[in-house]
């Protein structure tokens, strides 16, 4: 089994990154984490990735100002340099332009802390509480051109319970995130393998 070469893109803490790294330690997991990239030099997740012996890179968005595509070209060069086949966004807090999304069509996953299509964007836990939602959760989806859009791979719902605060709800959702992201990456790899094998048989 040749394992798919995956890059994880982070901006901060990197707990979903850790969940993916841990899952990929299983000998039968179909992907290896080949690279972790952060757009923030101070992202806490970078140290953890290094401690795991994983190659890391920083592509700081700040020097590029409003030129989103120039930032993305620099990012793309890093991904190509490491022969990356699939990308997982894991708390990567930059909007992506169609330029990058098209290059990774069907090969880029994102995790979002809500049951999409509900609560796209930021502050999902606060908004779920304000809406009186009885259930909330997490979604892993293939990245499409619109914000927090694209085919859903996996979702997990969690209950909203009496007395929940943003923090308690976020913590419950985060546990679900850590369960579904590794599963979703595995599903994407298997689906792509099936597609490729299907094509070669025709
Ligand atoms: C996670 O809850 C993730 O779903 C969310 O940021 C957090 C990152 O945590 N992503 C977004 O809000 C994307 N718009 P982590 O760095 O510990 O994985």
C-alpha cells in the first residue's frame, strides 16, 4: 500500500492536526502526514508537529498584504516541493481564492465546527446557542469555491445541553471533530483510489 502524502494546514493550536497525526500512525492507515504548514509563525501546532518528526513550513500571509493569490502561490510551491497529494485544512483561518481551490479540487478537506449548511463562518458555537439549537456538531467537507461549502464527507452531531456556554459546547464539538476528521480523510483516500482503479479498468 502506498500511502497518500498529506499536508495539514493550520493557523493555531492544531488539535485536529494531532488527531490526524495519531490516526496516521496506524500501519493500515492509507495516508501519511508529510507536512504541516502554518500561515502564522507563532502557531502552537508547529512545535507539536516538529516533536512528532514531521516536516513543517511557515508561509506567513502578512508580507503579501491583500494579494491573496501571491500568498497562495507561495503556499502551492511549498506543497508541490513536498509532492503533496491531499490537503487537510485544520483550523486554517484564511479564505482561499478559486485559484488555489481549483488546483486542489476533490483533494482538499476542511473541518468546520457546525452541522453544515447551518452556521457557516465564524463564532459557530455562540450562534448555535443564540439560535436555541438543540443539536450542534462538526462537519468535514471537500473544499468548494464558496466559504464552508462543498460535498460533505462526514458529520457528527452533539447535543446542546442546559447550561452550556460557548466553551463547554466547543469542547464537546471538538471531541467530535477529532473523531470524524481521521475517518473522513480515510474515506477520501479510499474513494479516490476506487475512482482511479475504476478508470484504469475501463
Ligand atoms: C476547530 O474547531 C475547527 O473546526 C475550527 O477551528 C478550530 C481549530 O482547532 N475551524 C474553523 O473555524 C474554520 N473556519 P485546532 O487548531 O485545535 O484544530
